[in-house]
C-alpha cells in the first residue's frame, strides 16, 4: 500500500506526462522482463480527470485497428508502482491490478 506522500509524488510524476504518448503495462513479473511471461501493454495518450489522481490511456483512432475507441486503460496514481522514462519506445508506466484468486468468494 502506498503512503499519502508516495501517492502525491506519483501523482506529480504522472501529471508531468499528461498529453504525452506513454505505454501502460501490467505483468506477472512486475517491471522485470526475462523470457516469456504474461504481460499486457497499451500505448496511447495519457489523460487525467483534472484535480484528481485518476488517469486513463486511450489508443488513438487508427484505420488499421477496428474498434480502437474500445482500447483503453483506467488507473489511479496509487495503482502505479514504477515509471520508467528510459525505455527506447518511450515512457512506460507500470501498474498493479489486484484480482481475487480463482474460486475465491466475493
């Protein structure tokens, strides 16, 4: 869990990237890349709801992708655990998604 100060600092880092093209990634190995493992990445423009820590990345319209308006990711600053500006393809924002285990009661 992120402290309030950590969340505020992450929010400031994300705000600096608003309106830029970024990649949001989630992976079973975190931000480590070593071989074949489950990972999802979405590249698009980072947007935020003003005066909040709520963000989204939406894939731009592309004639080569059907239903591109359906490709997006929503997250909060507290979901981000790492921002890597040093990737050759651009900034990568790593998020965590907590989901219940299979068979777990809701």
